[in-house]
């Protein structure tokens, strides 16, 4: 299959030109330095946005567990947040924030495309992750909650010591997948003018009319992502095994 | 007779149209064992759940040590702290080892320092021959062992009354004995208990007071000898004779 594809591509009439514009050794050598410098920003964004999105998501999922009519508005607001930002395409959200916020000319609010782009990523991913957490929380059997309350734990303590530890364990693979996705999506911040790896590739491509830089940067992202996805897969398999073994609860 | 530890006063509980408990009154004296018997669906579990405020009653009152715990102003968590519960399905926390399962309540609810809580837990485990399992996770234990751990978890904070809901129903027959032996031991220690069970031989042996429930009403009550030896009510007689035919009496 791959071999067939390889011969189809390399045998195609446009291949000699394509090879030069996408796979030039010269341009590949030139982009590595700027791309790596740009990649540092992508990794920083991954770290900062990943951690903030996780924290925000946990808070959102927590708010959604609060019972009673008093908390109805809170539950509805968090549900609306999740639905809204999960439905909104990330690129649209990014464009709105990166170009909309500076347009408002608010004092004390940054126009830095890195921070604004990071905010968009955080908002978007917190919605996805909140949903992961919620699914995890709901997968914990109600009898666990009953047992915790029977001991005298409060609702908060029950969540903290009994429900969340079990829920989080179950959603770790899903969260890792989100982080992988986030890692790739940090490449979108170049839209606002932040110089990340993708932007570095873009600059070189625009200057040279050669697209090798995109290929190189793409491969860099792949190399970063593969180990993490492998790890997530391995973790998922291990947890499935554990769950079928320890069938109690 | 001493003042009752737990008292139900004309308790009524309905789920929608369906009346589950109808005008149930019951006194549980200190150091006594009350056994609830009755067909499946007669309301035994519901009665116990109401006592622990896991269900809200519709009418009547429940008194714990002279305090009306069904008063809406009463803090339910503080009531549950004084009541120990063991469930049919053990409901141990699967992410905590045996020792942590037992000490979670004392440490988080009663503010007992870790070392002290663990010392106390080990004492109780030792007594039940489970000291070697202290660091095991629940899924590595047999059902009987899990249920004995659940018993330790329920008594470690010295509850005023212990509620046991068919705690041997999920166990293989050969494991039932080891759990019932613990309950006998608890009776010897003078603990106040209310238990629902289908183990009639055991009920007969351990009960100070037997209540026969039918359709949410305590149809007959008395000492073990009275209810099992000389049942007054036709339905009690039928219930007991069906059980003895099935060889369970
Ligand atoms: N949450 C609920 N909602 C609606 N009906 C309920 C609920 N819980 C219990 N019931 C009903 O209440 C009745 C009494 O149930 P309960 O569990 O108290 O019986 P039980 O005597 O413990 O029976 P078993 O011996 O099978 O455990 C049953 O008819 C049951 O269907
Ligand atoms: Mg029951």
C-alpha cells in the first residue's frame, strides 16, 4: 500500500518539481534552526495552556457536580460554557480573540498574540477536558458516593478523596489525547503573529517560494507527538486490563 | 430498658405514588441487636437508608440519641458520623488500600492523626485476622475479606449504631460464616446494631428484637423466640414456612 503510494507519487508528472519545492535538502538545513527556536514557543504554550486548561476543566467539572436548586445557575452556566466552546471551531475562536481583543483597545489588557492565542487554546481545551472529567466522574458508581457519605464525608470531601481519584484515573488516556491535540494546535497561534515553529516555516516559505520548511516543521510535530500517543495507548490498554481484572465496586 | 439509641416514629416514605414505608415505629435500645426480616421489596433497605439520611422521609421522625435527625436544620453529615453502615456490595474504595479505606473516615471526618488512626485500624484488623492484608487493595481480597474490612471501616469511629444491610447476600456460602462470626463478635462487644438479613438461622440466633416487614409495615415484632417460635400473624407464618421448606431456617 505504502509502496504503491510511493511509486504513484514519485512517478507522477509533477514529481520532479514537487520534490524540489517540498523536499529540498538546502532549505531543510536552513529551517532547522529557526524551527527549533519556534518550537520552544510551541512547547511553552503546550505546558502553560495544558496546565491551565486542566485546572479550569477540573473546576468546571466540579461545579457541575454541585447538587441542589441553589446551584442550578452554576450548573447551567458551566454546561453552557462547555457546549459553546466545544462547538466553536478553534480557529474561529482564535481569530476572534487575537484580532477582537486588541480592537477593543482596553487599557491593561494585553495585545500580545502569544498570550491571546494561549488564552484561546486554554478556553477551547478546558471545554473538552471538562467533558472528559465529567464522563469520568459519572462513571464512578453511585454506591461509592453512598459509602463515602455514610462514613460522614461531606460532598466536597467525597469528591476529593473518593470520586475524583477514581474518575481521574479513568480519564487519563483521554486527557493525554487532548494534550497531544493541543500540542499540534499550538501551531495555530502563528495566525495572530506569534513566531512559533509554523510561523518560522511560513516566513521561510514566503521568502523562498519553497515549502520544504512546512515538511520539516510538520515532521518535528510528528516526532513530538508519536511517543505521547504511544504512551496514551499503552496506558489505555493497561487500564482496560485492570478494570476487567478488578471487577468489584 | 435504657433510652433507645435509634428510634423511628411513624415514619412514612414514598417513591412517587408507591408507599414504601407506612407508619413505621421502631425503638432500638442500646447494646441490642434488631433484625429486620421480610420478603424482597418489603422495605428493609429503605428503612436503613432513611436512618442514615440517604433517603429523606415524608412524614414522622427519626431520633438518634434523643435528637430528631430528620429535622431539616440538622447537619446530615454530622448525623452520619455517628452511624456506621455496611452495604451488601461492600463498597470499599478500590483506589485505596485496606488501611486507607479504614482510616479515611477517622482522619478526614474525625480529625484523628494518621498514626493514631492507623494504630486503631491495625488493632481491629488484627482481631479479625486481616492484619497481613492492610496494604492490599480491595480487588486482591476475597468477598468475605472485603466485607470484614467494610465492617472494620464502619466501626473504627465507634458509631452509636451500626446498620448492616444484607451484608452476606453477595457472598459465596463458604464465606458467609466468617462474616457472621464478626457480627456475633460485635454483638458480644455490646454494639448496637440494626440488620436486614435473609440468613434466618443467624437472625434467630443473634437478634434481641425481630421485626417482620411486609409491604412497608412492621407486621410483627418481638423477641427471636416469639417471632420465630410462635409467629402470630398469618403472613409471618407463611414467610417462615416458605423459608423452612427452602431449608433456610
Ligand atoms: N430509589 C427508589 N425509587 C423508587 N423505588 C424504590 C427506590 N428504592 C427502592 N424502591 C422500592 O422500594 C421498595 C422497597 O425496597 P427495599 O430495597 O427497601 O426492599 P428490601 O426489603 O430491602 O428488599 P431486598 O430484600 O430485596 O433487599 C421496592 O418495591 C423498591 O422497588
Ligand atoms: Mg434490601
